[in-house]
C-alpha cells in the first residue's frame, strides 16, 4: 500500500483535479478521463524511474501498467520484486 500512496500523492501534485477537493479513484483511468495525456505519461515514467530506482521499458508503457493509480502501483511493485530476485 505504501507504493500506491506514493503514486497517488504524485498524481495529485502533478495532475491536480479540475475541481478542487475532487478525488481520483485508485482504479479510475487517468488517460481516458484526461487526467494524463501522452506528456503526462512521460512525466510519470520519469518520476517512477527516479522515485523507485526502476527502469521502465518501452514495452511496459501500456494501459495495463500506466492507466490508473492501482495499475501504476502494481507495476512498480512487480518491477521491484523482479529486481530483488535478480539482484
């Protein structure tokens, strides 16, 4: 849950809701709802790499990994687990 909290905090800071006080659902599509556009995805990828020390491969930049707070957190947790097994 810590990963999801960190991702959520970054989403709110970098892509604040259009309506103050509005909240994002952890499963809400950030792309389909217009919260993040293609530039936002690049900002997110850069932040994930810096914040968590992972490398986001080009083939990983897909909705299943990048489209919601929950998907982003799950992706990061999987990458961190892969690194701990490999490392």
